[in-house]
């Protein structure tokens, strides 16, 4: 059982770093997160330097970007050589979709409620004779036996979202990893709704590939994230998007030899989003220092409370809330209430949430507290009375 004092301390320390709390009860981290103070400070500093100094500080910026790689590796228990810095989850997924040596008759097994970024890259392989097999879920919950049954000796890859974006169902990626091993298939995790919110060790949970942009639970800016490619899987992927930053000699532009880096950095072909990656590094450092396991406990604690409060207001929950199926995402509906109209009312009341598939969705981070839930309750109470 998690220590309430540790949860309270983690919540307070993280909340102190979130300026958004001065105005908003912000509950939309499954969409785009607000930035912590150290992140915005680092990005503002880069902007000022870029304006006043040009590229004279480029080497310093590059060193900060490398620190982001270090923090990303630290967060998931990987080595820095297995981390590629990316512009999006989609980019990381496509390293695999475009890089594997697919053969006609191969298949990919995934879930039917995946975010499009973890569907379209596999569907795009149809013209190479690769089949995408969709396994139905039950309100986000996975029948692992059914998933295993959809695999055969031509299953090249199993890929799932760690946490479902629609309703927050968290999947047991340890079980799915074992299914992949049993089927002699590779395993890719779309981790954008899980990294930063839940601890992960890619050595303990055998994952071959992982991708996650940083603008959700990692509290980073959009357009800056990371991908993980297990070291012994690097030779399986043909490098794509190759450019000057893909080769060992890097900025030695006169040395034209296709001598690809032997690390995941070979996928960082050209110029990088330095401001975004520097900011992401600060966000990852903040979460790493707090301890993602502590952040996770705080998220589940406040989300459990939110579910109790919503139920007391007559809301119908559409999210699994059993044990390890829980996440920081909760989808709900209110009787006879139009979701979009209610969201607009919430925004006018200083409460940020989302609509997905005609339902309301809140997504709470470790700094959200009871006062935020109270503001949501008040928005429910006042809806239709203004």
C-alpha cells in the first residue's frame, strides 16, 4: 500500500512546479500537458540565446539535448545508445514499420481501439502483402488468450498502447511481452499515455521497441519525445530518414561516407527541435527526481477520488477501475448532458477536460488535488443554471 504521506509530499512538490494551477483545474494531460517551471525557463533561455547569440552556443545546446537522452534512458531503464530522440510517437513507430524487412504473408497483431498512429503505419504495409489483425477489446480490457490466438507463425510483430487513449484502460504489457516471446514475434509499445505516469523497466518487461512523444504525462512540449530500440534489434531495422546526423562523423560534412551510427541515434537524421528537446529534458529530470513510482501513486490516488466524486454526482463511468487496469484517464457521461456543451461550460469555469467519442474525459496528473475535483463538481452543479 502506498504511504499517504509520500503521496502528499509528491503532490505538493510537483504542484509547486506547475504554474497552470494558478488559473486552471487542469485535467487534460492525455491530450497536451502544461509545462512545469523548469521546462519553460529552459526553453525561454534557449529562445533568448537564439535571438541574441545566434549559433555561437550550439555546442552547449547540443550537450543539453544529450542530457535529455540520458534522462529518457533513466526513465525506462535503457542505455543511452538505445534511445532515439524523435518529433512524435508516430515517428518512432514508423522506424519499425518502415524499417523491418517485411515479407508477403507476414502479419501484425494489434488492438481494435488503438490511436490511429498505431494503426495507419501497419495498414500502410498492405501493398507489401502484410496483414494487420485487430483484436477486439471489452471497454479497453484485453483478452490475452484471444490476443495470443490471433497470432500464428507468420506474426512478425505485436503492438499495443500501454494505456488506451479513449478510456484509460491500462494493459499488462508483461503478459503481452511473454505472448510475443512465445510466438517468436517482436513487441512494440505505444507508450505515450503511460511514460511519466507509470514506472517501466525495459529490461524487466522485455520490450523490443517503444515510442512516446513527451507532451502528455512526461509534461514536455509538443514535438519532442523519444523512441527505444533494444540494442540487439537495431540490426533488424533498415535506417530510415538518413541524414548528416545519422553517421558517425556527424558534422564533418566533407567526410562523405555512409558510416551509420551503431546506436539508435542513427534515426536522428537532420537538425533537431533543440528548444523542445531541452525542455523535455527538464521535465524528465523533474519526474525522475520525484520518482515515477511516487508520481504514479499520486495519480491513482487522485483519480480514484475523482471517480468517487463523479459517481456521487450521478455520472456514469466508462473506464475500467480494477487494480492495475487503472490509469490517470477516466471517461464518463452525465445523464441528458451534451458532452461538448458541458466541456465549453467547464472551460468557462476554469476546468480543462476533453471530449472523446461523444463522452467526457478527464486525465489527472500527480499534482492534481482535491480542490481541482471540487471545481469539477461545481461545474457539474452549475451546468444549465447560468
